[in-house]
C-alpha cells in the first residue's frame, strides 16, 4: 500500500482465522487485538514518509507480516 504524507488512512482488518491475532504497525504505534472471526477498524494520518511493517506480534506468528 502506498499513501502520501498527510493522507488519512482507513483500514478494516478482518481476522478470518478461528483464533485471536494482533495487528501492529511498527513505527506508528498502532496495536489492535482482533478475536477470531471478528474485524477491527483503524484510521490514522500518514505524518511521516517511510516504509512500515505490519504484523501479528503473537509468538510463533512471524510469517504474518507485510
């Protein structure tokens, strides 16, 4: 995903799994816990240029990132 500095980002995050996961964006201070089968919504303003990693921080879920 590419956004411009100053742009408002809105994401609906769906956890289609049957167990809980987290959704974290390193460097932006974003952390959500989403139970299995549920969804979450986040909105933030892209205040600084850069590349950011999103991931699940639950131990053993290292492959769940982008």
